[in-house]
């Protein structure tokens, strides 16, 4: 958490250069800076597998809190709090709502994303407050499984913990925002772990501090 995907690749490249290895390197699927979990880094001839790996399904473990919104749909920007009606049974409503998001759906991409419009990434336009003519594009994604792992209070906000198995291109931040809109009280992603990419699991991954350049081909 806190590292960008570019940071990770740059760090490993630097380690390899210091050890005398000149190897082509890249990653297969961006991970948000506030997220943690599986980031597949490819070296040498394996960089040719990038597109194939990026097409693989992803599994995420996430926490979504309600009663707040954020321009980035997560904790990167300041939260705006929304009063929650006392008679709203959030957990019961979510149990029904989650079923709506299983299967093939149209999902709007977040404003703070790398998706380009007129050749410029949306997040760059957002940071310059150049958002007047932006219409957020939608794309078809597939959510194969949503499993509720828990419902509790976190930082005084009602929070649901989910396991989500989904297709390439799914924004869990957008899922959080959409659920908040459906409830009428706002929703924000407060934690995200990419637990699996295809068959590559987080428990089989190596932490950045454990990498030994001599073991990288």
C-alpha cells in the first residue's frame, strides 16, 4: 500500500541494474496506490505474456463504508459525510442490492482514472478542475461472484467487507460509489486487496522487500 505500480517496476529495475542485470521489465495490471495485494511483474521474454495475463479474472477483498462520498470514490481525497436515516436497514438493503451487481453489467469508470478522453487521462483533467465537458464512459464488465464477509462499524461508519471475483477492467471504487448511490447515503472504498489474478494468489506472492535480484531471470 502506498506504492504505485510504476514505483514497484522502477524499484525492481533499479535493483536489477545495481546487480548488473539489464532485463526488460513491466507489470500486468495496475494496482491503485491505496491498494495492496497481487501485482504481476514480468521480466525478459515473459513480458510478451502481458496481454494474456491482463485478460485474467481478478479477485478482490474490499471494505466499503457508507455515509460518505469522495471525488476519487476512495480515501485518496477528502470525504464528504452524509447523514444516514435512523430507520435505514443498510445491511438488509445491501443483501438485496449485491445480487443486482452479479453478472454482466455496465459500469461507469471513475473520474480519477487513467482512461483517456480526447487523448488526455481523466485524472489529469480532474486535477486541473477541467471537468465541464466530461461524460464518464461506461464499459461492460462481469462480476462473477460477490460474497459478504462481514458487516460492522469502522471509523464510526457502517462498513461491509466483500470478496469480489470479476473480469478485467472492473473498478471496485465504482462498485463502492454505485452501492452508495443505490442506498442514497454515499459509499466509499476504504480498503482494497487484490487477492488473486488468474491462479496467482496473494499468499504465494513475494513482498517487495523480499526480492533477491539473483533469483530473477
